[in-house]
């Protein structure tokens, strides 16, 4: 199964995360399929940036975001747009 999760990068004491699509069996900082964006919790407000079209494409294909990534989607407002995209996708299928 493909998961959309955070991959830690940066030095000790200064975390910086990439939002990646990866196989659920891969380690947290290991192999990934695609980099979708980044998250920096140290700046105020927290910096969140990701490619919404690629992320929505992965989710429509069945990728599951982790709880932390789902929370980031809610914070950035992407969760509401994602539900609209899913409704459009199911309407187009029917």
C-alpha cells in the first residue's frame, strides 16, 4: 500500500520534513516514490507547501495519508478541497 507520510530531513535539533509518497513497508527515511512537498515546523506560522494536484492524484489512486499528514492537510485547508475533488471524480466516473 502507498502511504503519504513525513520524511525527516535536516540536522539534529532542527527538524524539516518532506511530504512523500512511499510504500508502507519502506522505513520512514528510506526509499520513496515521489516528493510531494515539505513542512517546516520551526517557522511561525509553520511552513507547509505541497503540490495539490499530485497529492490528490495519489489519493485518488488509493494512497493513504498518515494521521500527521492528514492534520497538515486540515491546517492548510486542502482537506476541504480534496473532498470536492473526490466528489467530482466520482461524478465523472458515474
